[in-house]
């Protein structure tokens, strides 16, 4: 059940920006920002779906007429404007706004498709000014409410169950894709939506963002699983690592370094700390162990309606962590041609320190499949 008051308060913030910038209207097409304001996700195809926000007016959804009932059933917004297949929805928007040409100043989401912008510009003529609404919405979204975090906690338990099931069910000869399907199947069984389920074996685990492949599971393989799911649009993200049979001394050493880096970062991260400083906590541990050149990405990223969103825990980022922010902590060491180790958890910044909102044990998982 959507809490209309939450969404109305967000619309009011957009209308305040309209007043502050003397803009005539804001327009968003389906993205995370659209969902944040309209209350539901949607995958737009060739037909325009848009959220129109004006000063002193109710927000309005412009949707294909044959989809009107579906949109109406998922949103709190009462004003749903249908357009027929033989109508131009951009002409409808110009009539609703009542202004054209150089008189119009508009606010657009930076994720708006270029084709939508061109069609809008053609319908209106040249705009007086085009401004971005994205940064202001990011600033609102960056601090999560208790309701939002509750969804992410629940998603965190589901992804834990799914990943642990995949490790238990793994067998020699199974492919990365087959293990990925186990993760996704368990996510769906528990009522969530798979966001991604990247499974990498052996040398592939040293590729930080590779897709799952037809590579089969073999004895002595490192298995890296980086998986996520969403509930009502809110995401979780977790990485765990296993090995088939007894790990080598180097695998155990690298794993211990990454685990120390991750656990120390989670312990020391706090509100008011610069994102770059948080990255440095884990990075120093890996560098002092002699593997600094093999930690090739940032420590973490924000998460919420998007898997990757602000804040970004990366060297040089002076942005301070604040209460309500949710982000990953995921140091890694990648030895190309051999194996890679990454441990990832999510944390929620509270007044009294970070709360982990992923829950699986962090021990190296030892598999002895048949």
C-alpha cells in the first residue's frame, strides 16, 4: 500500500524547485527518479510514459490509453491522462502546459531518453532554458527512510538465502549460468525480483565485472558470487566466495587480507567521514599487505532504487557520509589468470554507527561437491 503523504512531500520539493528556478514544468520518464515520485517502476518502450509536474497543480501521468488501467492501479497519482495510438502525446503535453517556444523553461531528468527530448523540443519549439532536476532528486534519495531500509533489510535476507543455496547445490560440471539460475530461482520463490546474479569460476573470478558464462565448475576452483535482488524497487547487493576442495595457501592469504580490509572498514566507517577516507581504510590494509595494485576499483557505492547510486566511496571524494545513507563495502584483490577475491556487504549509516544489512557469514566457503 503506497503512503500517499510520502510521495506528496516529494512532489512538493519538485514544485519548490520549479518556483526557485522559475521553470514552467518538470518532466520525467520511467527511471528510478520516476519511481521515487510516482510510486511504481515501469520499463518504457517506444510509447511515451511521462510524469508532468507543474506549480500549484496535481502531478499528472501521460500514458498510452490501452495501458491506462494498469498505470492507474500502481500509482497514487489520480490525474492519469491517456493518449490514443493515433495521437501525438507531445502535442497533448504542450496543450496541457499552455506555453510554447522560447517562453518555456523546463526541468528534465538527466536520464530522459534523447529521442523523448527531441520530440518534446519539436512540439514546443526551442526552449528558453533547460535545467536538470536530477541532482536535487539524488539529494532527496540519498538518505533512506526507515520504510526504505526495512525493504532493503528484507531483500538482504533473501539474497543471503539464495546465494547460500547456490553454494550448497553446486556440483562439479555445472556452469556459471546454471548456478546463477539457482540464485535467481530462489529469489523468485521468496517473492523478490532478481537484479543480477553474477557467478564466476576459477580464472574468471579475477575479472571484477564479467558476466556468467558456460564455463563449468572444476576441482580447486574459486567461486565468486556477486548477486542482488529487489523488493518494491529497493535493492540489495552481496558478494561471497567459495573454493572447491582445500584452498591453497595463497587463496587463504588473499582471502584473509580482503576480509580484514572489509571488516575494518565496516567497523570504522561513521557519519561525517569523507567517502574518500572510507575507501582509504580498506585500501591501506591491502596496500600494506603488498596487493595494492590488485585492488582495482572503489570501495563501494550507494544503493537504493538503483543498484549503483550516490554516495560513491572512492579516492578523492570529499562527500561526507550522513545518517540514512546506504552503501556497499566491497574490497577485492584480483590476480589475473589465477583467481579473484571480493567480499561485499551493505551498511546503513545510523547515528551510532553503521548497521550491516546483509547477513551471511564471511568465512571462506569450502565446497566438496560430487
